[in-house]
């Protein structure tokens, strides 16, 4: 890393650490599903919550492409955009728990408001995700990006680990609704600090053109991405792994049930640290491995960890099984944030990385959204063990597909154009021709 890259990596990691502190207090894999269950929610509502948490932000990403040009120098817009979609939402969720939680007859309304507010937050965040990803990716070279993202993932995960333990302590020692209200209030403050710290990161380089991408240019760049055979094969493998992840949103509820060992809510929330500590260690490690050997290795490590998590949930119960399952899920999440993200960056065959990121997320989005709902429906009509077993098959198949059919795209260099655009598309992009 050059001096500027080191400075940006440190500042980004510091800001993400505070984001992790806030997010760990309202974790969508432990705190939120247990809250919905406490308020009387069933598997379908919990599946909806997890589907929104993982796929909601994928659905609105094209909007971000059409309201702003891609490239660097977007820090101010990106950071200011976060303020209204983060702070009021989590503050309102805390107030909902405080005022409606004590009233049994209002629990259905409370669940509706909480899921709606969280959904609005995720959908609004999706608008900015491609621009944020492109801004961060543009701060570092291909040879250093994995390490920088790994460090960011590490501090994010350490922050979530610390507050997962704190959240478990609060849930154990404070009565309802004070416990969850405190979690949402503290999360609001910590997320606000993280947003403020992002202003210290470099703005990045301005894009070559000041024009926003037109719909025709966007579709043309989508088509260029889809012409790449290796990219198509990678997406199919990613879809198969996604189909196997439908059970993830129910892990906390599973270990709260008799089949999983009947653990207390406070114990499961505290064990959320086992979700995030492996991410803190695995993030930098996967980044360094990817920088040196290519990120396909990290993708396969994450797939193997997902298989292990499902196997532990199927065969074990109690605190040890919960800890092992969460640890495997944490490593799988690291691969999703580091290895898969860099695979998408490096398979981009043209100069509009934001379009490539958006296309990838749009194609994955329907599967990510539908699978938790389908899994919840299956659990409601069979059992969690049956649903977990059915998720294991696509995970194994996706792992084998990536091993045999996907090549590591490490020879593709981001930044300058790596494939010449058609003349009409270059003219549209440069503002020389109307779509």
C-alpha cells in the first residue's frame, strides 16, 4: 500500500468498527428474529425479516445508478444520504418497542411496524450500495484491495462481537421492553458516530465523465457483462450457494427451540460473538489469500464453512453446537463480504464497475429474497431439521460447480477499460449521442 492507501484503509476500518458496534446491538441474525419471536411472530415473518435483511438492498440498486454517475468523488453524497435512512429508522424502532411492547394486544402491530421500518431502511440503503462499493474499491489497487477490505471487515466484526456480548448482558439483566429499547437507542448513537467518521476518508478520484448513465448505456453494459462465460458460470454457482443459505435466518430460533437445545435468548444473543469473531480473523486472512492466490480460494472456503454450519445444526444441539454453527457461519459471511465481492469486481469486463455490481446483485436478489420465505413456509409445515437438510444439497452442488466450472478471473485488471466498448455505447456514455 502507498501512504494514501494506508491512511484510507485505517480510517475506513475505524469508521466500520463503529458501524459494527451499532449493528451488533440490532443484529438481524440474532436480536431481530428473537424480538419478532418474543412478540409472537412465526416462521414466515422471521423468514421475511431475514429475506429483507439479505436481499432487500439488492432490489433498489439500479435506482442509485440512474440518480448519480459512477466513479469516485461521491463521498459527500454517499455519507449524507446515510443520515436520514439510518438514524430516524432505528430510533423509531426503539420507540415502537417501548410503547407497544408492554401491550399484548399491540404485538401484531409492533411486529408490522418493526419489519416495515427495517425493510424501508434496507431498501433505501440499496440505492447507495453500488456507489459506495465503487467508491471504496476505487481507493485501492487490485493488489491491495483484498487486504484493505479484510481490515475493514475485521474491525466491523470486532465491533459486532463486542456489542453482541453487551446485547446478551442487557437482555439478561434488563426487563422487557427496556432491554430492546436500550439496544436500539445505543445502536442509533453508534451508527451516527460511524457516519460522521466516514467524512475523514478520501473522496476518491472524480469520474472521467460528468454525465449520468442512461438506461440504454446501462443495459448495454449489462449485456457486455453477461457475454462473459466465466462470469455466467460464477453467478450460477453463487445462486446455488444462495439456495442453500435459506436456513441461516432461522439458526437463532432453532437453538432457542427444543430441537436445538432450548437455549435462552440472552445466551444466543451473546453467542452472536461467535458469528463475528471468525469474521474478524477470517476477513484479513481471506483478503491476503485472495490478493496472493486469487479469490476463488476464499469462495470455496466460505462454501465449505456453510456446509459445516448446516451439518452442525442438523446433528448437534446445545451451547457447543450453537457456538460451532455460528463460527462456521461467520467464516462463510467473511467469504461473502471479501471473496465473493472481489470476484465480482474482478470479473467486470468493461469500465463501468457499478453497472457490473448492480447486475450481479439484481440477478442474485430474487433468490436471496425468496429462499428465506420458502424456508419459513417449509418449516411451518414440516420441521426445521427437514428444512436444514434440504438446504444442504444446493450448497454441496454449488461448491462442486465452482471447483470444476469456474476459473479464477485474476488476470482481469480493473480501472481502465479491459474490453473495448461498442462505438454507439461509447458515444452514449460520453454524452455525444442521445439514447
